[in-house]
C-alpha cells in the first residue's frame, strides 16, 4: 500500500432508524366520531349516493390520473434509504484522501489505480466498522473509484444506453430522459464543489475551461456526447450540467423505420435524396432527433467523397473514410483567439470539399453555407431549429439578414431557392416519440414567395390505450419531384419512382 497515512478512527455515521409504522385511523362516522354500523352489515344510512359523472368529467379525471402517475417517480423513499449510504460514502472518501498519495496514484494506469483504491477502501470499511451488505459495499467501492478516476455519480447514468439526456441541476437533483420522458433520479453529488470538479474534468479533456470568469462552456465526452455547463454566478442553485448522450450503436435508416419515425417508402426516398447529392436542411425543435437523422443521412454518401464537418462541439458520427472534422473555439482569458462557425465554413471552401456538413446553423454562417451549396458543393447538409419547413426558410432568411449583408429580400430568397433542394422536418411528439413529419422540397419562386411542396407528411390519427400517439406517413401523390432530373443523373430514378409508387 503506497503513500498510506494513519487513518482516522472516527466511527461512521449511525444509520437512521426507520420511523415507526402508523396504525390506520378508523373511518369517521356521519358526525365525525366512530363509524355507526349494523352488526354484520354496512354503515347506517346505506352506501353513499354517487351522482353519475358526465363524459367530460370522466375525461378530466383520466387526464388528472395520468398527470398524477407521471409525477409519481419522484419518490422520497429512495432518498431516505440512501441518506446513510451517502453519509458513509463521504466519510470513507475523506478518509481515502488522507490515506493515499494522489501524485503517486496518477502515475499508475487506470486498472492498477482502481485496484489500489479498491484495496484501501475495503480496509477503511473494515476499520470503521461500517454496517453494509456485500452489495452495498461493492457499490460503495465502485462509486469511490468513479469519484477519483471517472465522472463520479454520473458514471452509472452514462453507462446506460437507454438514457438520452442527463440533466444535473445542482448537487442534489439529477434528472434523466428515458423514452422521451423526464424522470428524477436518486443520484446526488456530495456538494457543489464535487459537481464543479466533475465539470472541470469533462471540459478540460477538450482543452476548455469553466469558472467564474468563463461560466458557460460547450464540450463533449470521448464518445461524442454533447455537454453544456453553466456555473455560478450565472446558475443560482449550483453548477448546471446537461449531457445529450449518443447511443453506442450508431442508428441507421432501418432503425428509424423500426421505430416508426419514418415509413419504409419515405426512408427509400431519403436514401435517394442523400445519394443523389441534394442539398438538405434538417429542421426541428430541441431534442427532436435532428443530429440523429443527419447521421443516418450521411450513410448514403459515396465513400470516395471528401466530407468536411463544422460543429460547435464535434458530435457527428460519419461512417465514411474521408472525413475532416472541424470544431469552433471559444476566446481565451484575454478574450482573443475565438474561431466562429462562419470562420470554419469559409475556410472549408479552401479545403477542396465535395460536401460540407454544418452541425447547426444558427447565425450568419447560413450565408456562407448557401454559397457553398450553390458553387459546386452539392449534397451539403445542415440542421437548424424551427417548427415547420416554411418557418425553416424564414429562419434562414433572418439569419442572413442578421449578418448585416444588406441584401434585398428577393435576392436572399433567390439564393435560398437556388441552393436548398429538400427540407426534412423532425418533431418530438407529446408522448416522447420522434417522427419525421415532413419531407418537403423547395420548388421555386413566384413573385416574392418561395413555393414548396410536401412529398411525405405524418398524420396523427389518435392514441392507443397506453397513451402513445398513433399515426401514419402519407405520400402526397407527387410522382415527379423537382429533383427527379438529379436522381436520373445518378441512375436512381427507378428507385425513386418505385418508392413514390409504393407510398401511394
């Protein structure tokens, strides 16, 4: 045992005794006293008369029952049972810091350091005579190893592939999103200092920092999961950490069909759109699956093409062999050295790209992306936040205007029509499911109005007994989309025709 110091012999905190069970109170009688009953019969007066409810009242009660069930997961029983565990963990962890030499521990590899910590923690548990089961002791050892070498209490959440978001609101409240629904967990940090150390550990891996002078930071985990940290004094209740997790197994278009996010015929049309190098904008709200859809669309890119991606935090998972990944950079301590998204997109044009993919279009870089789409970089893609294809066009126009170019509105709209071929709309429905609601192509300009037409739309027809939305993707019956000639140029007109015919 290296670097070992004398351990503190203070006893571990005593386990709080469970509250005594309360006896059930007898039902009150008609005047508030003991119930009045006949021998062997129901209370006097007979059963209470219940007024029949209307259909509207019944529906209202069903809604209230659903709301109550949705709020049920936030149980305090888990918190009461875990108080002793968390207090014991704090005591053992502090004793561990007084026992080992962290400078020598840092010289070991991860497996050797974990084994050393495990031995020391097992000895500390024995010395302090901690009353825990074998399972709880193993959990304690693993949690302390995670605290020293990993991301602390976040490790079990990051290991679960069914969690899509982890939201830490201060040290005591951690939420997760599973199946599109947010749940409160019993995961907690020792204090805000531990949470801040975990945040620093995450952002430092990509060369960034978060502190009082720079309290907002975007970063990523080694697997590409997106991370946002906002620290005090901007966050009033302690550091706030948000992680958008990525699945370990990359989703494919077939997976989207299995999830009913798109119909099989719609998926074939999307495959043609990606393969014949249409310029695509993927639109949707927060958490609607834009990045996932963009990843699946890139699977149809020819492996021989040179693809360059520009992102604020590199999260795209392209599967082609010739991919160049670029990432923006925040300013340094002196407020200098920042590299914006627009700088990256402009530099892309000097790197001989065949396709440019912008992770999220949110500012004046929209102008540079449209120019790239219109100057020989067919097949470029980007995502942006909007609630409909029509609104996506308006947002692109607004972002170009924000850049201060001073261009007339008609000129901007002509540029959009000449650059963008298809807008794909994604949405997260109220039951948490994600659907591709529109596949819309940009047709042209009539006067000062951009004309679009829908190829596929998603129609909701109701919901099942479990509250899940039921619907279907419907073709609008357009036999020859505007990009038909482009599909014929790449020899995909037969595939496109068969997909459109099968959807009717």
